[in-house]
């Protein structure tokens, strides 16, 4: 049974979103779904548009869009190599609004995003981009947590061995 026909994955080209893209490609392949790989970019400052010659603002926007599309293209090609029907979306505007808008316009069944870490305080989540997207998207949003870098086991054991008590009831790590 196929749960998703169209999946949108948003990337900011960081390590955090790399895991989200991989997860979305795999889900799209398993479901035979179309995959939309998106990035939201900030348009040039509209206040500066009045200070430049006619057409320069549009050229700035086209250059930004072209750069985003150039960076998205390898992700699309990688998905296609995995036999996934994929296309890119360069979205102007605030990320949570642009992604939610694209999800609605493209009849997306699932939005996938990456996150660097969990919010220290759950109530702050609603102020994050992920929290805003969850509250405004017209479909479910899956947040993929970035994998934390792992130290080799030998190094972790070595660090544990360096722990010593400097005063009773207190400990300190040396060399970290």
C-alpha cells in the first residue's frame, strides 16, 4: 500500500538537512512517490530595488534563483539515480511560509525537513522554523534529527579514564 504520492523535502544544504534528503529519497522510492526537493531563499532587499536601475532587482533575483537551482540539481540527479521521479523547487521568501505554500500548491502528502538538535525547551520549538512549519503546513511534517558526530570508542574510553575527583563530591575532566 502506498501512503504518499508526493513528498516535499526542504534543504538548507547543511549536514542537518542531508539526512532528511536521504530519508525522503528512500521514502519516495519505497512509495513510488514524486519527490520535490526544495530550498527557500531570501529575495534581494526590496528597499534597495528603488536605488538601482530598472531590471537590476529582477536580475539579482534570477541570479539567486539560478544559484539555488545549481545547488539543488545534484540532489535531484542523485534521487533520479535511485529511480525516484524528482524535481527541484527554488522558493523565494521566508522558509516556513515558502515551504508550506509550495506544499499546498503542489498537493504534497508529506513534508520532510532536517533539524540540527532538539530545542532545549519544548515551548521554544514553536518559534523555530520547524515549529512554524508544523503549525502552518497543509500536510504532515516529518522532522529528521541530524546524527550527532560520534567519537571512536577508544577515545571515549580514554576520556572516561581521565575523570578524577578534585574535591570530594566533585569531579572534573582533564584534557577536554
